[in-house]
C-alpha cells in the first residue's frame, strides 16, 4: 500500500514562492502517475500538475509558467515548486498516486497553502 506524506505548505505573500514535497512509501507500481491537486473552501478539488513514471508532465492552465513538478526517483518524492504565487492559489494541496494500469490510487493528508495579498 502506497503511503503519501506532504510537507512544505505555509503562509506566503503574493508573488512569493513555496516548495511542496510528497514522500511516497510502500508498494510502488512501475507505471504510475503522481499528481498535485488542490481544494479551496467551497470549491471542487482540481488537478494542479502531474508527472508520470515516464516523466511526462501536465499542468493546469492556471499554473503554467509558475509551477514546476519534479520527481526524485531515488528518494521517492515528488515536488511542486510554486513561484509567483497569487491569493487564488490558496488551498489545501494534496498529493495523489495513481497506478497507470490499475484502479489503485492513494491520497496524502494534504498541506495548507495560504497566499496573502
């Protein structure tokens, strides 16, 4: 069973930067996608960025050019570098692991990101 632990959230001023990290442990499928999602109060959870085991990345239009997702295979971590943060980026950010050829998925507990104006 894959376990995910997020870290790196916090309070930052508009225009600032934060780096989120997701540490994965447990059974790891060879083909998978890891993604960062976020959920603001009263809104649906949305995908922010994802990276596959083949290093293919995807980004939501709202974060393109500002956020970068990366993976460290040796450490089993996936990071999200967030630059030029805006108040609308404030949300709880979740890490998700999805096996590419199975219905298996796992979520982290979330980490709060707050961007003040």
